[in-house]
C-alpha cells in the first residue's frame, strides 16, 4: 500500500495537465482506508489536498475515512481543507454538519426550521435508533418534525411505529396535511389492507383534511386491488366534483383500465370519454385512448380518435405504430395496409419499425405468408429491405411450424445484417431453426447457416448446445472444426463448452505462455478458474475472502455467467464455506442468466429468503426481460412486505414504464415514493424528467426542476441541467432553457465537454454573443482547445450563418499546433452544405488541397450530397467520382447508400452507357455493387460489360441481369 500511495501521488501530480483523467474510485478508497488505519492526520490531509486538484473531495471519500481509525479526526482534516479553499462537494459538507451535530453539538444549537431535515439525514446516515434519539432530544412537537419521523418509519417499513406516531399526531391535532394521511395509506396498500385506505379517506373528510390528487389515486388503486367497484363508482363521482384538484386524462384512463380489467367495460368507456375531453392535443394521451378502445374492440371509436388526433397536429411515426398495432389487433388488415400507404406519403422520416408493426401483426395472427407478400410489395416499390422485417416473418413461420420458409426468411435477414449495425436475430428463433435443421441431420445446411450467422454475431454457446441436443449432436464438433478452419468467429464460451479440458480451451483461445502465481490476475486466468481455486484451496483457505469475489465479478463483467455460477457453486461445496444470505441474490442472478427464467423462479422459491436484496435481484431479472406483468406483480408484493424501501427498486419500474411508452407513470411513482418516505435519487429524477419531455408535460417539468434545486443531498451536475435545457428547447420554451443553461454554466468548471454542450445549445438559440463568450471562457479555463472543441465551434458558427468568423477560426486551428484531422475541415464543409452553399464548400476544399492538405473521400462525399440536395446532379457525380477514386486508400470508408441511389438513378435516366460503366467500375473498387440500379434502358448492358471486365458484382446484382428492361 505504501508503494500504491506513492504511485498514486505521482499520478495526481500529473492529473491537472490531463483534463479528462480521473483516478479510479476503488483504488482511491483502498489507499484512503489504509491511510486512515495506518497514517496520521497530516498524511491524509496532504493526500486529499493533492487529490482535490483533479477531483472534488466527496461523500465516498468522507465515509471511507470515517470508517477508519482516524474517523474521529475526519472533520478536523476536512475543515483544514476548507480553510485552504479546497473544494469539498455539498453533500459531504452536509454530512459533516449532520454528523458533527449528532456526535458533539447539542441539538438545541440547530435552528428549529432545520430540525426535520436533520432528523431525516440522521436516519439515513445512522439508522432508526439514532433518528429516534435525535427526535427525543430535539423536543420539537411541530407537524413537520413528526412528519419527518413518520417518513423514517414508513420508509423503513416499520408498520407498528408508523401507526403509533400517526395516532399521536391525530391526538395532538397536527395530522392536518393530506401528505400525512397519504403516507399511512401507502403503508396499508403495501400490506394489501385496501379497505383501510378507504376508511382513512372518510376520516380525512370528517376531520376537515382535504384529500389531494394522490389520496384519491391511492384509494382508486385500493378499490381495484379489492375489486370493490361500488366504492370506485363513488370515488369517480367525487373526483368529477373536485374542481380544485388536477385530475387529467391519465387519471381517467387509469381508472378506465381498472374497470375494463375488472369486467366493467361500460364504466370503462364512461371514464375514457372524460379522459378524451381533457386530453386536448396530447399525442400520448390519444395513443393511450386508441389502445384502450382497441382492448374494448371498438373499431369505430379507434378511427374517430385517430382522425381527431390528426386534426390537432400531424401524426408522428410513434402515432402510426400505435394505430397500426391497434388495427392489426382488431383484424382490420385492409385498413392497416391503407394506413401504411398513407404513412409512406406523409412526409415523415422513413422508419422500418412502422412497416414492422404491420408485419408483426400478421405474424402474431398466424398470417406469415401475408406478411411476406406485404414486405415483398414494399421492396418492389423501392423500400430498402432490412433484417428486422425478414426476422419478424421468419418468427411468424416458426410459429406456423413452416420451418423451411422460416429458414429462408432468416437467411435473407442474415444477409442484410452486416449493413444494419446493432441488429441481431432473436435467439429463440435461431434456436428453433437450428434444432429443426439438426433433427433433419443436414450438416451442410447447418454449416452454411452458422457461417451466415457469424457475419452478424459470433457463433455462441446456445447454438452449440441446441445442435448438440439434436439428432446431429454426434457430428457437431466436425461442423465447428470446419467453421474454425474457415476463421469463422466463435465466442469463448462455446470454445470452453466444446473443450471440457480447460488447457485445450485456453490453447484454442490464446497462444503463448502465461506465468501464473497467487496474486496475479489476468483475463487468461478466468479459464483456469476451478483448477487454480483447487490449488489455492489446498494451500490457503483465505482465497475465499480475497480472490473469489474478484473472480466472480470479472467473470460477470465479461458475460461468462456460467463460469461465474460454476465458481460460486464450487465455493459453496467447500467445507470452510457455506451458502450465506449475502450470496443468494448474486446466485439468483447467475442462475437466471445461465438457465433462464423458470430456473431463476425455482431458485427464488427454494431459497426462501425474504430480504430486499433477494427480491430486487428477481425484479431486476424481470425488468431486463421486459416482463411487465411479472415485474409489477413482484413490485406490489415488495411494497406489501415493506421492502420496497430503496429508490433503485422504484427506478427499475420507472424505466420499465418508459420502455413501454407510459410516460405518465414515472411521475405517479415519484409521488408515491415521496408519500412513502422513499427518497428519490438522481436517477429517479432523471427518468421523470425524460418522461415529462416525452409527454411534452412542461408544467410537471417546471416542478421537477424546482425540486432538483432543493435536493442538496443529491448530486446534479452540469449535464443534468444542460439535458433539461435541451428538453425545454425542443419543446419550444427557450426562456426556461436559458435558465437551466445558466445553472449548467455555473457548474461546468473546467470540463471541455460541458463547454461544447453549452456552445451547441446557445447556437440552437441563435445567441452568437453567448457562443463566442463561452468559447473564450473555455480557452481561459481549459488552457487550450482540442480538435473536437474546434469542430463543435465551427459547426455552431455555420448554424448561426457566421461564415467569415468560421473561416477565420479554421485558420486559427491550423496555426494552433493541434494534430491535423480532416474532421475539423469537414465540420465547416458540412456547415456550408446544410446552408445550401455547396459551391462555397467546394471552393474551400479546393483551397485547402492547394495548400497541401491531402484530400479524403468523406470530404468529397459531403459536397456530392450537397449538390444532390441542390438538384445539381452533374456536379454530384463529379464529386462522388473524386471520392471513389480516393476510397481504396481509406479502408472502412463507404459512400452513403442514399447518395449512391440518387446518383445511380439519375445516371440510368440521363447518362450514357460509357459514363455509367466508368462510374460503376470506380464504385466496385470501394464495395461490391448492391441493388445499384433497378430501372433504365442501360442496366442490363452495363452489368454485362462489368462482368466482361471481371468487376466484382454480387449475387443480388447479378439477378438484375435477368430482368427485362
């Protein structure tokens, strides 16, 4: 540790010269823990002082030192830092004050207005006993103080204590706030005492405590939980009369769904009508209504709402997807296809997912052939095919048990896969196709499919095990040897699975010799895990306390979940170690990842562990799999048991709602957290802000932003406020955006990325003065501008039409001494092109080339695209030819598909054979031609001449030669 500290000191001394470097938290924590146990005050002070030049002294540092032998002196050390004007973050300062007050200062020295806050913090830092002691010593009988204690109890799930405090507050006459009652209501809901929630509402009204929105929402939920629809009827009538409260469309649609799910469609319709009257021009609201009426099977109302939504504003792609999905559920296939044609002519940006919605609808209804015909029709009218669409149809054929067609469609998807980064085939579909092929014992076809699949994803363990379990299992290693001989990518898990002997597996993955010894930990050691552990165990049992957790952590990080599970189960078999409760959540997580959901649920039941961590592990598994019903059911159970006490639990459900486009739900959850005394964390607020932006609910966003400013115990940095500013900007609220940008600017300090974000934001606002001010400030604070900084500034200046200043800045960059990169010049070229000044862009590029700049294809490609936008196709062709001539010298570059399609289409209609022939010859030097030209009198002749010249023409293009012109 002495050497570790010395090396870290050298790193910290160099840190300020390397703006983006920061030390690893884990390393700093280990050094500080050792210093706190072995060093003196001066040593710790000097180390923290050095560290503060790179990162702020924060809560993690504080708590690490507090837990060491020097813990009693930590406030003295930090006060010295403060006296020397060394930055300590606000959360740490607050903790210092709280711990100082609770440990050494009398409670009477704290201002009465601060007591509730401090009680809350004491509970969070020291636990329930310390909170109760603080409450007694404070001797403050105010409603706020009692509410703070009630919060602590409810958050911790202490039912008896919560109810006792609530009764005392009523006796004292200080339970006069609906928030107090809401906390107890939430407690009853957790324990499924739904009737008690309604009793509390009656009590509130009798005592003259006006229920708020949350009170009614919890009572409605209680009615749904109890299937008490008579009481729900009365509540709905009461809500309708509460003009002073804000019940919007989301409240009534939620109630409508309670009724519909409870078998009361007429009452559901009544609530949906009220929601419709309050939805105004809210697109998410209309989509929710469309989906709800679809559940009711009301096609007429669905189409009426669609038209009404269109009258308010144009339909987005999301709106089309919701409506298409609804029509497919209602078996309105003809109307769905008509709507698809309407979308194609709507002017919306093209999105494969819109077409995919109709394809999915057909596939789910067992009409895979109809889905395939629709896709082929779309392709024939120039829709570029994508792998996702063919994958949907393949899945449909799998469900229909037409495996031959499923295979053909999946092959088409895999052929397109490499052009669509991020797409991967569904594992379940691939597994079923492989299983069918394996049972048909067609090894050549299996080999060809795996070879095709390897262009998109490595051949993995699941594919191997599927084939091993089929009739072809005995020959599987022969197939994989062929793949290996052809240098096909096979993942490391599969290699291990094929070679139970770990030495063989390692030789196949790695080459060379590795020296292994205790304490040395490298990626290669992961494959020696069990033999190494056996060796360590024979020599020293302490391996369990030191190396094993690291090994499991690293295996999980590398997604080798079965190896991690193997290590964990191995440790539990050893006589010196038995499974303990702290292992169970990790064990559950690994079982789920390796063996699937059924195995995870079985493990959960057999473990019989009611801890919050165990339930959270299962919830995490459900949420990751987007298993909505299971996630919500488990979440409700956790609340009933009083173990949904962490903001991370709520955040998981919030993220689930966002994934399913239920933007109003995260805000409801935030209110519920606050009512139940669960303190939201940074992630909670960020999800809710994103939900507000998604729903264009800027009133709620205003309230959240105000709340952020009051959350001193949480850490919201410049990025949070800059993101909010962009939400406001995109929503048409520039004044609110500027307010957030000003806060972000105060927090950005010397972060160059932060300044770039601010510059781009003010450029969107059209504020040239502020953009230049921030540029100068960035230079003063960060000492110099990087190439990326110049690119951001050049882009901003061209957006502001400040072309002269942009060219001046380009010259400044050339003289700055920064390493040359074409990206800076291209930023200015793109700026000119986007403004329609293509000739100016071309002249700039030619000037730069005349000054000895080596041209690159991407620059000429930018200008070619600009000429296409200006309808000057002759110039577009000339510029693209220059790009293609340079292409072979720049590996990885390829022209944009849309640009090439436009040029080739124009050439086929206006160019002569020789011109097209020469262009395609150039193009073939960069990439084989794909779907280059489907129409025009010169196509077949051109393709034949290319073949005669031995130019690379791919299979699909060759098929075009058989098409009659």
